[in-house]
C-alpha cells in the first residue's frame, strides 16, 4: 500500500496587531488569526512600546520581538501552540526585567 504525503503550504504573516488581550496576525492567504496574549507571557508582560517593536522573520514565517526576546512562528499559531517556555525560564526573565527597572 502506498501512502501519499500531502504538503501543506503555510502562509506568511503580512500584518500584526496587538491589544492588551490579543495577538492578531493577518496572513498572506487572506485569513486572520487571533490568539490570547496570555499564550505568550513575555508579550503579556511587555509594555505597549515593547510589543510594538516587532519585525517579520523568514519573510513572514514568524514574528520577532527584540525587546522581549520572543519569537512566534505562523506554523505554531495555526497549530494552536502557545509559548513553550518553561515556568522557570519565564520567571528568570521576569526577575531580570524587575532588576533593570
């Protein structure tokens, strides 16, 4: 028996909007996906200015926030994956932010 493998094309991000509660990404295929900001604790704890300092990576395969050291891929957004960062890692990051303020 032969099993065919279907290749799924992942669209690129072409727009990003962040509110106090939601990350919304506009995709190149016309879809828009919104997820709770709580899925990404670094974004949730970032300031509006830090959240606004983003850039596309890989021609829109993902989004990078330099000030928050956060990367989110379109593939993971579409799959419904939230941040994979461990609680211990996030706690260290948060404590580091507190010390530098």
